[in-house]
């Protein structure tokens, strides 16, 4: 997870990029921060999906089998 300081820096670099005043070093720093942010976001989203159960109007569990398999796999590795 990016700290508040890192997130603020990423936002600052994004504003500079929008203004067209980003140096090469700042571009590299921005890319590294962006990759870190996206990796954290993706992992958080994936973890959230592992807790999802899809139910139709009649109350039947219609969770896709692929998701059920992933949930079972994650449960086995944690337990």
C-alpha cells in the first residue's frame, strides 16, 4: 500500500506531467509509484473478489465456477 506521502507525490507528478514540465527522472519516479499503486490496487481487488458470492433473484448461488475454484484454492493455502 502506498503511504499518504507517496500518493501525494504521485498526484504531484501527475499534475506536473499534465502541465508538461516533468523531467526524465520525475517520469521514472512517477512510473515506479504508478506501478506500485496499481499492484496494490489489483491485489486488493483480487482479495475482495475472493469473498464474493453471486446470488440470483431466487436466492440460488450462481457464482461462476472459476471464481469458486479460486476461492477454494485461496482457502486451502490460508488454512
